[in-house]
């Protein structure tokens, strides 16, 4: 129920008019404990965290439920060197968004790693930038992988696609490294669903991003970053981080207004 600054029970026009309402206070509190658990009934609170010393502070969110919401403010102004950690009870349920990206875009690098050699009649394929690139088995596994790399490099958004060569055999190359073009800096190559079909057997192909499309220190350029917890390093921060947390029943969406991008880290 709302708390009102002024609830006037009388009116100049008579005692039977509805009361006048002036302003509203949001439920709030200041936390100084080293460990605090938030509960469903705390939803809607404005929570100030008193980070004025060297102690770490840990704030646990409850299990996700639709509509739960909290506003958290780091009160520290100077002299603190502890960490403020906001953590979900359930792993990988936090999604962190920064309202003021300050990172530097870079080219994404993705590897495709085969679990074994390709065999006769195999076809290897992958989706990249919405295009399906394929290569049919040709002569041996290494030659097929080389042909596949050539086709990948022909994609406009790709600068290079290089096979890691292993000498002394024709069926032991396993890794292709795909590097985005400079013109595509800051954007993902959207590499999805590499597969091998046909032939007597099909090896698995595992994609991995080894260099993300943006480089960031702390919270710079974070958009829907998955995390187990969010940490503020008050030794770096001048204070004042403002964090809005809302829940859709599955994820905690955390919108951060960062004073210093190097002070806030989504982790896990």
C-alpha cells in the first residue's frame, strides 16, 4: 500500500470530498549488513547500500517470480574498498544491461572444432550471417576442411578462415579459425548449427567464440549479458551506481547506470 506525504482529510468545499493526495514515498531502507537476503515481500523497495568501509557486502535476490522488482543504489561516495555483490539464488538467471555503453568494438573470432576426421560422402555445413556454407568430401578430410575454409572466407563479413594445419597426415586437421572483417567490427558473425551429414559416420563440430565482438572493461558495452551475479568494485567506483532489477518469472533483468564502467562486472 502506498505511503503518502500528505493525506488531507478535509476540504474547503466540505467534509465529504475525497481526500487530497500529495506525493508518494517509495518504501526504502539502507542496508549495512555484510549479507542480506531479499524476499518477495521486499518487492518494490528502494534499497540504499552503505558501502563506506572495507567490508564486502552481499545481496541475494529471491527465486524468480513475475513482477518482482527492486531498485538498488550504491551510497558510497569515497574511501570504500569493499565489493558489493548482487547475486541470484538460481544460476544464469541474471541479464545485465548497461544504459551507457563505453566499450570499443573489435572483430569477432570464432573457431569450429571437429571431433574427428571427415569420411567419404560427408558434407560439412554451418550457418554464418544467415547463409548456409557447405563443403562436400573431397579426396580426404584435410582437403575437405581446406575447401570449407575457402568457402567461409568468401563470406563478405569474414576476413579470414584458416585451418590449423597438423603435418604428417591427411586426416588430422581439426580446427578452423574464422575472423570477422574490419568492416564488421563490433558485430557478431552469427555462427550457428555446424553439422556433418552423409557418409558412414558423422563427427560433431563445436563452435566457440574466442574473441567477442566488443571489448569492455567492467560494464562497458553490455547488452543482455547473462550472469550469475553482478559486482561493483567500490575501490574503483566513485559511488552512485543505480540498478533497476525486474523479473519476468525466469530472468532478473538488471539495468545499470554506471558511474565508472570499470567498476561494474557481470560475472558467472
